[in-house]
């Protein structure tokens, strides 16, 4: 490769031409080092290949706005480099941090945060896949979840303090103090907005620079895409609904459960009830990294759902210290969130990702709305043991769906359970 080369008219060409020569050689062209004499075989197609390559080189060297830019850009501004992806990741995380910090303030917090939080989550998931698929996707989901949890925790701890400071400053309680506190909390949304705008700009810029294809022929986004969703995707949805209905509504009713069944004080019940989210903040990125390094998403989801089942059984049928069960729930929930949500990206084409994630959130929330009502009714009429048995049934259904997903994926030769090495090999073969 390193031989001196001259093009046919005798002009010296740059090192890039060596590469061009070698590429041409690979296409069936023989180059005689030093002389720049090219023997083509077959001549015409090789000459065409050379012409194409030289045209490409000229465009690059001439500094065409799109083609040349990525080579000249510093790492932080180059969308194909890790440094730039990390910048994008930072924006994605702060987008979630701020909005979830604010959501926790809303008077209708239990689910009604639908318009803001859930739509944001769809956008965040779609950005994550678009920027990190085939790279650090599970870790990115873990980090996003972690930042959302930190946002909520910071907020829960800060807002009471802020309210009392404003109360002391204004010398009164009531709506003015509450309004000012909420107003200050709302500033976090401005931070979110800035992150969202920056992300939108960087995303469009990357599309332009990297020539990411948008809306190829036939790739129109339609709501009716839903009817074409594959069986594995539907199973992912079922796992999601059946799993989350046994976690979020349980935490919603958990405080009373711990006071009534285990005789905890109100403060201790609050502490144990929040441990699931407290664990998920540091553990989600760790599990995300683990899933990235090992692959095998279905197996991790299976472990997470099975561990959740054990945790609910401990809470239902034993009087063991409930901290053990709740810590297990926290760990398994963090693992599930990192391994389950990124799987969607493996079973739908990129242009349907937003629809798929939107649909997943919708049915998750529909399930949560219905099950929360049913859970309340069971609690009122039958008490906590029945309620726990109900949650155990939901998790068991989720477990069954994971096993089905494993079998379907295997039968169809799907990629959901590939090891990290298999994924890497496939990526390399596509690059080649
Ligand atoms: C990752 C998973 N996300 C959800 O459940 C979404 N519905 C987003 C929730 C956003 C806050 N309402 C999770 O939080 O475990």
C-alpha cells in the first residue's frame, strides 16, 4: 500500500490515492508500483471504478460541505465519534432529569403526568436507539432511568425545604407560597426545553452529516403500523404490562401495607416503600452495562421477572424482614428496565420505533389504570393477602410471556437473545 504512485498523466497524488489504488485493486485492477501504470481487468469497469473513487476523493479534498466535514471536525462535534455521542447522552439525561423533577410536583402525579412525562419518554427512547443502537444501548437506557430517579429524589427532598424557605421569606403559607415554589420548580422545565432544542438540532445535523436515510420509499410512519407488529413485539408489550402492574400500583399502596402487615411507623413505611426507586438510581446504569457486555436480553428479563416473583411471594407468605424482599424488588426492577425496553429496537424497523414505543407506553398505562382500580377494589374487599396473590398472578403471567418470547425468538431465529459477541460479529459483517 505504501508504494509511491503516480496517476496516468504523471501527476503525483496524495496518500489517499494509495488507498484509492488499493480499493481499485480489490475491484480487479492491477497497479504497478512506482510507475502509476494501471492494467485493468476487465479494463472498462475498473476504469469506471477508478473514476468513481477519484471523484469521491476530489469531493473530499475540495471540502464539499457535507462530505468533507466529518473528517475535519473535532471529536466533540463529529456525530460519528464517541465524544459527540457522550454530549448527546448528557443532553438526553438532563432532558429527563429536569422533567421528572418537575413531574413529581404535580398535584395529579400518580399517573395523570401522561402528556408531559410519557411523550417525553417515547422521544427519549427513540433518540437513545437512534444514537446508540449496536453500541451502548442498554447502558443508555439505564442512565436515563437513573437520571429520572435522581431527578425525582432531588425534587422530593428539595421542594419541602424550598417551600419552608419561601414561607419564611413571605411570612405566610397558602397559595402564594405554593405558587412561588412551583414556579421555581418549573424552571427545571426550561432546562429540559433547552436540552430538547439542542438535541433536536444535533439530531438533524447528524442526519445531514452522516447521510442517515430518512423516510425511504415505503417507509411512511402510520398508526396502522400497529397491525404489522410482530409476535415478539406483542409479547414484549405483554411482559411490560403484566410486570409493571405488579410494581407501580404495589408501591402506590405499599405504605399502608407495611404499616398494617409489618407494624411499621409511617416514616419507616415511607422509607422501605421508596427503596425500589432509591436502588434503581445507582443500579440501572450498572445493569445496563452488564447487559451491554453480555447480551442475552431475554435471559436477563427472565431473571428479573423471576426475582420479582420471589420478592412478592416473600411479602405475601412470610413475615421475614420486608427490607430483603423490597431490596430484591429494587434490584430486579432495575435489571428489567435496562434489558426489556431496548429489546423493542431489535424487532421493529427504525422508522416505526416511535410508534412502537408510544404504543408500549400507552398499553402500559392502560394496564396500570385498570389494575390500580382493581387493586384498590381487592384491597377494600379482601385485604392485603389477596392483593399480593393478585400481583403474584400478574408477575406469573409476565414470566410465562418471557418463556414464550424465548421460544418464539428461538423458533424464528431472532436476534433478541444473541450474546454480545454474536451482535458484534453481525455488526462487523454488515459494515463489511
Ligand atoms: C423505563 C420505565 N419507563 C416507563 O415505565 C415509562 N412509562 C416512563 C415513565 C415516565 C414517568 N411516568 C420505568 O420507568 O421503569
